[in-house]
C-alpha cells in the first residue's frame, strides 16, 4: 500500500541524503569514526560529526540482503525475514509488568520468566525480541547473563542481544556459540541471534549502540536499525520531516554496518510516532503512526531492505484504548508489508509496562490477522452451487452434507473471543475480554512445558555464566 | 484492495448468474411477481419462484447510478454515496440498550431519543440509519410515526425508512414530503430518504421488503440491498459459497428495483459473516468477515454500484473484544472501498444491543480512521531540512519555530484516548476507556442542542401523526 506518490517518496529520499551530505550524523565512538573514515566518509577533525556522500551511502545499502533466515535452536522456530513473510515477537524492555490481580509492579526475574513461558506456549509469538519485562531485581553487570540463560532455557525460539556495551554483546555471542556448538568463524555462517539499534535522535549514534553494530556486523549477525523519531520531540512536528530524519538516521546506520561487515543481514525499522502536544507524552497507534508506518514500508522497499514495525499503544490499561491503538498498529504493519512486528504481544503504556492480559489479547488479534492473510479458496466446490440448489429457498445449511464435510475447519477458532449469547455469557460470570485473558494466561502458564536442552550444553553455559559472574560481569559500555 | 483474482471474481459472478438462471429466487409478493413477469423474468406458474436470464439481470444492473447524493433537511449534512466517499451511520435496530450504570435494558423511546441526540452531536455519525435502539414501549402500529418524528426533530441528518409493510412506508414518505415541503412528483427529483432491504436468505424476498422496494423505487429514493448470508447457517459454510449466494440475492434485488424505477439510486450491501460452529451464534469482525467484506467490495465495483458494509462485533460487553472485532470490521470496510458503513457507532452483541459507551469508542475509532484517510503533505517545508539543521544532533524540536508554527493542528486530537503517564492517570481515578466513554456520552447529552425546525412544518407533521394514530396506525404488511 503506497500512501504517498513515487515522487513524494523520492523527495524524502533526496532530503535524507541531503541531510547526510550537508549536516551529517554524530558517531560518538572513536573506533566507529575510524571505520567510517577508512570507508570514505567525511569525518570531522577533532569532532564527532560524520558526513556521507550519497553514492557512498547507496553503494553500501545495496549490499544488504533482501531476505535472510534467522536460525533458532529448534529448527521449527527458524524464521525468514523478507519477501512476503511477517513475524511477530513478544514485547521487549518494559521496566514494569501488570496483571489484573497484582496491578502494576516493577519488573522482576520471575515475571520475566513467566512472559518467556507464555512466549514459548503461544504459536504467534514467534521470537523473543528482548526482555519481555526488565528483570530489575538482577544487578545490571550480570543481568544479561541470567536473562539470556532464561531465554535459552525457557524457550527454543530466536532471541535478541541487547546492544548495551561491548562486553555484554561479546558475552551473549559467546553463549550463542556454546548453545549451537560452534566456534567464532562458524558463527558468521548463519544468522542465529540479532540486535536492535536505536539511534539517539536527532542525528546521533551512541557508544553502546555502535559497539553492538560493530560486533554483530563482524560475525554477520542481523542488525535492525530503528530510529525513534517522535514527531514534535526528537523529530520535526511534520510527518514528512520526522520521516526524513528517520530515513537519514536509518541510512547512516545501515551503511555503517555494511562498512564493518559487508552483506550483514539487516532490517529497516520505522518507529516514527507523534507526541501528545498537551503533555509531551509519546502517543502510539495514532493516525499519524499508521501513516508513518506505511511510508516507512515504502522507504524500506525503495532500498530493498526487510522492514520492521511495532504493535504499540499508549494506554495505561489493557482496555478498549489499548486494543484500538494496537489494531491500528497491526493493520498499519500488515499493510506496510512489514516483515517483523516487534512488541507484537504484551506491550502497554507506551512501552513502560508489559501486561499479561494484553499478551493474550494481542495473541488473539495477531492470530486473527494471520488468518486474514490466508488466501480464500474459490473452487467450484467452494462456490457450492449444488449445495445451494439442494437446500433451496428458505432452507438452511446447518445439516447439509456440504457443511458437515467442512464445518470443523471452515472457520478461525478464537482463543479469547466469546460468541455465546448474552444470557449464557452472563450465567458464566459476565467476564469481559480482559478478565478472560487473565484466566487464559494463568492456564497457559500451568500447562507450559519447558523445551529440552542438551545437558552438556546447559552445563557449559552454566560454567560460562559462573565464571563471568566471578569476574564481575560487564560494564555498561 | 483485491484479495481474489479477476478470474476468481468472475467465477463468483458466473456462479451467481447461474443460480439466478437455473434455481431462481422466491418473491413472496404477487404484485412483485407481476412486475418481474412484465419485465421478462421467468415467473413460475402458480408458484413464487422467479428465474432470470443473465442478460436481463445485467441490463437492469447497468441502470444503477455509480454515485448519488442523499439530501438532509440541513444541507450541511447531505452526503454523497459512491466514488471515494465513505459515510458512517449510527447503529440500527437493536432491541436492547446498555450503559455501565444501568446494565442491559429493553429498548425504550427515551433511550432511542438519547442515541439520536448523540448522533446529532457527533460529527462522524453522519446519518441515522434506523432506530438506534428499538423504542419497544411504543405500540408497533404507530411506532414508525413517533420514531420518525424523533429522527426529524432531534437531528437534522439523513434518516432511513424501514421496509416493514406498505402502509408504514407510505406514512413515512408522506412525512418526508411534509418535511421538505414537496408534493409526490417533486419527491422523485432528489434522494431524501432511503431504505435497507435484507433478503431472507437463502433465495427469498418477503412481502414487507418487496413493498419497501416497490414504493421507494416508484419515487426514486435509494434502496440498499443487503443479503444476510451467514456462512454455515443461511448460506454455505465456504466463504466463496456464501458470497455466491449473497451475490445472487443482491443481483436479483438490484435488478428488481430497477424494473420498478429505472435509475433508482441503490447500494450493494455485503453482510456475509460466519457462525460459531459450536453454538450456532453469528460471529462478526472475524477474519472470515474481513475477507467477505473485501470480496463484497470487489463485486460491487464489478457492477459499478456503491458499496455498503458494517461496523460489527459479537461481544457482550463494550470491551477489548468489541473493540478488536470492530476494528477488523472498520479496516475491512475502508480497504473494501465501502461508501457507507452501517452500524458505525454503538453496535454490540451481534446487533442485539446498542451500547452508549461503544458509541463513543466507535466515534474515536472512526475519527481516527478518517484522519488516516487524510493525505500526508510532503512539501519542502514539511520535510523540515532547515529545522533539522537548526536543531542539530542531540537537540530537540519542542520549542523550535518549525514546531511552534504548527503544533496546534499538527496531530489528531483524540476525544477518548488518554495519553497521560500512568501516575497522572492513576491520580485521576484510573478510569479505563469504557469508563471514560461513559462520562463522555453523559457530557455530550448534557451539551446537546436540538436543531431548529420550522414551526409550520412541525405542526403539519404533528397533525399528520395525530390523524394516522386516530386511524389506528399501520399493519405490519
């Protein structure tokens, strides 16, 4: 779906290249500036600003694969990013969690593990794109070790490395090698883990993010670049201006990673939204977010790079607002041809809270959307002319052979929606969808089964973690 | 958006014409069969079945205007149906109403009037497409008189005639003539009122509906044909089969009306959904509903007839389920290029209940969608290159001149969404969106202003109603 014309798209593209050429981007890490200078970018003497010729940018962007596969430890959970695929991840990084009985609580390791169990148990939660809630009760120098081990043990799906300093990145890469039983050079053969990079809008990349980009590019693991360009705050108040800035930052990040590791799989991320001009709070799932997501998709296709979007909302409760803002985000993502929808399940409160009930509401919405994307069959048997003739005027199709042969699989069966009549629903406690979601998540946790992990691998990982903890873990940068 | 190929669309078209040619449709009204026979249809001797040559059907369909204007008594509320327009109506015909404080109650005249007041006060509620809730406490022979008078007095928007028997239709047409100060022949000059026709699927049109079609076609007032083809119940369990039946019934109804009044404005209505195969309850806003709505749009475009869809859900509460099912319906309607979305505001419980809170939730969702449909501006000023240069890396745009010149109108301002942070939201009572919707609807009713109505017209309408009541009102058929 193209909501701006090819000419308008080109004018954003040209304006972004102009920004990169004339104004440039601050790269805060000296090692990154050295790489950029060696590749031919114009690095400011005694400064952090880097300017890019448009040919330099575009020649590096051209090296990005249009499609790649991320390999999970369980091959059934490996995923293709690019082309006509769309993948959904659980929410990443909220500092709080909530459910109907506990209310809103600071993130803990236990809550984090429960979200991982739900992710493992839910088909449409296809990967773990970060800490579903931050395990705040684990000290930061060692949090990445325990949190990664939980992702590995409680799920067998793809997971993410946070770019929060070089040592943390190296530690998790070491754990990935242990998990897959491979050495450093073998790591680059296949994509097995990924990172997500936010520029510090406007026009900056900070040191931890740059180390993440460098270390993952060195071993050819996928890097997703997502400028967080909030129109009216870190970006211009106009949608075209915010997208111009998003695009300039994204192109710089994409090109930089290709300078480090040519051919490294990447994604173009769009996260442009608007602020509430009254309070300054970020808003999500707004009409502006829908349009920015659609235009972001047009830009990603312009560059032939897989596209990442998000399922987001700004509601403080898992209510109607959370739901309609999420639906706006989901439809925008699908219509934008996004290949990866981050925060697919559980995001609330503009990302400040992971909600267990919202996780289930999202699962239902995403399963429904997946069903929408399944093609309609229009064979002669489907057209049912004989069945209609047999039933005739004023009849009904409940017991007809055409129905009986198909009814068990004819329609999408929801997990959360309650279609009983009002009286039956009332007799069963008149639970609204959020209350039913609470019951469903509790039940899913009860029936959770931990995926098997080879005992030798687990031992090696435990030994590695124990050693790294003894060494004091990792600093932030 | 075309989700089935041109060939697949043609195969539905051909199968429908085959149904009409070989199997035919029952027309229960003798006068209708006489009209059909005179127009060249094959009417069964001593029976109700009518079969149609495909050329006969298509030659009549070709007479339907691709676009028409419905004139409201306030010209500002006149609406165009067709082309790129999309119009939303309040919910029609539920027997119950609900709000958070009263729960679910049988429909009353007072509740009906409150919904009319909300419709008048809400911009995105563009027309009154029936009784927002049935005024069950008014006796049926005179209900159409009082209910129509309420639509006329409490709103100055377009309203609907129910096809519930010939005399009722004629009574309301008489009221329309009084309202606009016109005689019978002048009525046919412009479209000023409309009716909606449901076939009795499968393959039947009943007597009250046929009288409505005949009387409105005689004075060239718009007729919307909407087969209610529930896959697995009154229609085949396959989507293609249900759409085949929908299309056959719609084509028969469209052609019949054109036989009575060539050039009468019409709409092609799609209402195909699926039943819950466990309970037999109808389901709405499902993935199947989305696909049926999209394909219905393809069919309407195939015939060059404006398209009607609906904003529907099957939830028993104005909760997350009501919201995501509605969003599925709204997005499907927009992507199907619907010109009219019936039940746009307030529908709950598969149409059995009108919810005041849902009315407000829907208003927010539809306003947001209208904003999505507004084009994005991509001028040089919008691209904001100078503003980005002035702010520079690491700055912010809050106080920049580019922002200050635009911030008041830059973004969609929601009515219901609360974007404050969690702490502010909690201090203000932690109201969820449905609770806030309750407050908003109460406030809208308080600030409602009745539109002026010429005293002489009001007196003439009152006199007409008094006379018709004295005469005993109207029978059902």
